[in-house]
């Protein structure tokens, strides 16, 4: 015991010096955290600045920042994006539903997110308005969990961490374009297997000061954003069988709560050459048929219209009119199924 006490006293000056060095560093870090967080919270920027509307994540890889209020641009047209405290492009609502509340949880890539249009012009916002008009005795909430570039794998991760808390009655899944895209490894292989590492990275990614420093280091070390030298496009981000498994996971979640799933075949202005798209569409259609859920073919609906080219802002993203038609098709499918009692 005495020997331990002597050892402690011997190293006490060292500990004191260490504390003297660390306390100013901690105070500076806390000060910078609040300053940068206040800047991000109070500033709207156009894409291309040092500020970004995304934040890294250990299992979703990137996701929308919470409490966003930002102006972005697409082909010269500006649009406004806001997110709630959970980082989804929807108003703030409590997790627990009221007795007369009916909720849809929408997932997908930039089309689901509503790239190019304001918050109130996404298909989710328009679908909510249409269903609310049809069911004035219910409180209809259609929540937008979409994020640009997302696959069904990332959609499932968001649902596990956030979506299930909202107690959805309906899942609307529109994951087609990003899943078959080739990368060096599947999305599932990118997630670190060590939960402690994932937790530590998540804590760091929540720090605005860390994100500020990280961005500076990345831009200085790799200003052109080039991939590693050994990077090869070797496999789909979500292989077909894994895609089927993920879709069935959503079906299982819906069944467990007495809900349902709508699988969306997203539209496109021009034919796509990627063979993976049609394969995944066939899988989604099969799962919908086998499980008694809905398949809404937005692409076929657009192709039937002579004004198809005027419904898009680019090759795949609908404009305001296109999103309005998507909402109409979904409202019709939900009504025909009688899924809002």
C-alpha cells in the first residue's frame, strides 16, 4: 500500500502537467463545437460550398443532417430542403402515434428524397395531402426517409435505427437505381463488424468540430476526391439475392405490426442500359405478388403519357408535375387495397 502511495506521489507532477495541458484543449474543443454547430444551424448554403447537407454514418455511410434548412440548386433551379431532429425530410412528429393517426414510411434514393423540388412538392407531401382529403377523420402522416444515392441496405439501416420508432402502418420502398450500381464491394461488406468501433465512429460523426477537421484533412490529402489505386468496380452494391432478402425483411416488419408494403417501380425519361435494373424490378414485383402487397409501376404510368419527357427534370428525377402523378398513383393503390381503415 505504501509503495503504491509513493508511486502515485512520484507521478503526481506528471499527472498535474497532463491535466494542465488537457484542460485548455478540452475548453477550446467545446468552444469550437458550439461555434461551428451554431454556424451550421444558422446558415443556409448553396451546394458547392465548404458546408454539406450530409453527415457520415458507420452503417448508412452518409445521411442527411438533422435540423437542416438549406437551399440547393439543380440545373439552375433552386429548391429548399429541411429536415427534422431525426435527419429525415419531414416535419417534427412524435414517435408514438395518436389513436387516429395513420403513417406511411417512405424509403429510397434521390427520387424518394425529392431532389429538385421544395419540401411541399415531394411525392410524400402530395400523397399526404391527397390521403388526408380522402380520410378527414384520420390524421395522415407520410414520412420521407429518402436520401440521395441510397440503396435498400441503407434504407433498412435507417428503418432499424429510426423508422420503426415511428410505428408505420405502411412502408413505401423505391430502391432501384443505386442497388445494382457496381462498386468495389457490397454495402453490407463496408460495415465494420466491431460494434465498439461503430459506436465510436458514430460519436465522432456527431461532432461538428470533428467534421470540420475531417473535411479539411480529406480535402488537403485528396483534393480531387480520387478513389484508392486498388479500387475496382467488381460487384453490385446490393446483389440480387440480398435485395430479395431485404425486401422480405420489410414485409416481415410490416406484418408484425399489421401493416403493408408498396414496392415502387420508379420512372425514367430515357431507357437505361444497366441490366441490373430490370432484374431488381422483377424481384420486387415477385415479392409483392407472393406476399400480397402492392406493386406500383410508375415507369409504365409515365410511358403511357405522350408528355412523358415533360415530367422529368433530368433522366430519372421527376419534376413537380411528375411527383404529383406519383402521389396520385400511390393514393389510388392505397385506396384500392383499403389499407386506411
